[in-house]
């Protein structure tokens, strides 16, 4: 399990708090029990929603909920794009791309 990749696909590895060890990242963050996406991924043993084959991402109420949309708007994040990129290139390549770009919420489109 890569601690740099959050359950929703965002990349913790370039987050200031994660880099400074003041946040353990998504999966190890015991305070993040409020996150339905995180809970679902942990229950199924998945790194992220990219591994889910139970339901299309568009239909998932945990991923496409009000808070997720609000978070995306406020932080200009593209969780769906991150999940699609992980599915296309894999977790390791995605993490490397995000490290090189310095972004945590906008995947590189290739």
C-alpha cells in the first residue's frame, strides 16, 4: 500500500503536511473515519477507488457525494481524473508523475 496515494486518488506525497510528517496520509489517518471513500477502500483492501469494480465511479454515492464535489470545487481538485490516471498507468507511475509535477490534486494528462 502506497501511503502517498489517498483512497479518492489524490496524491498525499506532495502535500506540505504529509511531507512535514504532520499528517500520516489518508489510510493511516485515524481521524479520517468520516470519509466514506476511505472506509470503503479499507474494508475492501484497496489502495484507492481505482481498484473498485463493484460500481461505476459515476454511480458511486460515496465517491460522488456532496462533500466530494464541494472539496473539488474549493481545492480545484480532480479526484476523478486521478482515479482514471491510476487506472491507466498504475499506482507507481501515477505517484512518480505527481511527484515530478509537484501536484497533489491534478493528474498529468497524456
